[in-house]
């Protein structure tokens, strides 16, 4: 297992460019299987999750060609397998997106229980509601893996073909919305997806499907109307900028009191993000024309009280609210801000469990329950041996290590590599002392 050795309290300075949005690329790879023609994807980050999705696509019959400048060509003339490989599927939550593409192309799919971040229970019910509304039947089985362990597998069949339908999602799940979009695109007729997620990466998938010949109305809203087709054209698509990565770098600059310019950003995706950072004292300068954000050094971070002097509460919510993926990052920055705030993570019951590692580094945090934490700052942080539990908590802990006095050793950095391209080299270019061992 690889690890990072980090010497904190180093002055960071310079420009760092944001890569393509991984949460957009993953459904694009799955959706590319709809077409027998070539699909080109631009601005693709070279990260573990993307490689895993490409490996699964290859197992199913897709041929992928890589270029060094973030361009991937995908071609799937024939579906060669309808059962996802267990070892790869167990590594990534987005593997379930292949279910809709396989149902569309082959009429059946076998999906092992998907993996992903250990941030609490992540139900699949919304996905199977989508599949059944559009004509698929589900059978849940227990199967033996190669090592003898028992796993849950979901067998899906559409013996009578797909049919357009009226879908009301029981939660505004991003991945379930993406599965609904992909499957409805291949169901002749008009499908309506209500209570749909509307994040920028969902909108990106809609535009990609539009290039393939699917008419989608209501893009950016929570009601999508999809006019399905059985003819999918070639497509080329530029992946949007990763606003989660951009915000991570804002947090990095603020926590380390460094002067950093973040380029290749899309300010339209960051209004609520910047607002919540401002509440804990982070000021930035946004240049929309040049697509960059400037974070000045040595900011006097101070948490802003609510009217009447009340302790502010910062919480996540579906788009256009504050993204759940950024709760960990903002929490670390709050430990360096003067004042008290309450962080409320409403979506996942285990995402805040990484705060014990911050407490071990000196942070003043009270974990009230699985969803709420009170942060009192500023707290001097000190280097410590820590482990990365998931992608975003891993990046948050890396930021804490860079802001801390002394040396930190971060284990399980493969979690960070899943979502952040070549992060150690990019941070060294800013002046960070970080070594991959």
C-alpha cells in the first residue's frame, strides 16, 4: 500500500489547473455503450475511478484508445458480456451505471453489489424502481465469488423490450437519475423523470446523450422529459470542469494561508460553494472571463455568526445546494477559522467519522452524532499518522497535514488517487513537501 509523507507548514504559491469532472466522465463511459459508433471524450482525468470504469467497459466489449492529452475514444460495436466483473465492480459505485446500457443493448444485465466510498449505507432501491418502470424485471441472487465468499447479484432482464414510462424517483439520487436517463434514451416513446437530480455532471450527461440523437427537455431542472430512440449517432463531448476539485484547492489555500490561483474553473457551478466558504471567512476573487479563482494568502479566517449572534449551521443538500462531497473539505478549513460552527451532513451517516483523525491532530471538534459536528477554531494542527477512509476525507486529511506543524504519514492514499489526478506532483509544483512512498 502506498503512502504520503507530508511535511506541513510549507508556503504554497502558484497556479493549479482543475481537471475534468470525474462524476461526469463515469456515466459518460457507461452511456457510450449505447452506440455502436465511435465516441470521443475530451478533458478526461487520469484517475483510478476512470481507469476502473474503462476496464469494466472493456470487459463488456468496448474498445478504448487513450491519448496523452485527456482524450479517450470508445467504440462498442458488439456487447460481449452482460455480467459485470466482480473484482472491478466492487471497487466503484458507478459500476451500476452499466446496468442501463446493458439492458438497452442486450436486454439483460447481471450486476454485483457495487462498491465505492465507505460513507454509510447507499441504497439501490431507486435504481431498480427505474429499471422496473421501463420494462425490466429483477431477480436478487446470492452467488459465490472466486474466494468462496457469498455476494449479492442483481439479475435484470427485459424479455418484452424496454418501454417508455413515467418515473418519480423516491430520492433525488444522482446515479439513479443517470441510470434513468441512459435507459430512457433507448426506450421508444416519451419518458418523464420527476424528482431528478440536476447537478452539473447530470446536465453534462444530458448534453452527451443529445449529441447521440436523444431529445431531452428540462435539462437543469428536476423534471426531465426523454424522447427515446433506437438509433444512436457518434458523439464527441468535452467534460466539464470539476468544481469539487476546484473547491478542494480553495480549501487548501485557505487552510495553509497560501496564495494560489485556480485555473480552468466554471464559476457558474460554484455559487453556493463560494457562499459557504465565505461564511467561514474565506475570501476569493473570481475572474469568470479567464476562468480562474484567486485565493490571497494569510487571510484572517473568521466564522461569520448568523443574525443575532447565533452559531451558524452549514449543511449539504441536493443541487443547487452545497455538495455533500465538500463537507469534509470545508470542515477542515473551519478548524483554522476563528469561531464556532455546526456542520450538518444530512446524506450519509458515516462521512463524518474521519473527524477522530483530525482530533488526534489537535482539532477542537465535538462529534454530536453521525450527522453533526461542532467545530471550534482556530486549532493548531500537528502532524500524525493517519489513514484515508474515502476520496474526499482523504483529500481533507491531506489538506490538514499540509497545514499542520511537523510530519504526517497518510496511509491508504489509493482512495485519494481515485478522485485527484497526480495530486502529489501538482502540490509539489506549488511548493508542498509531499512524497509518495
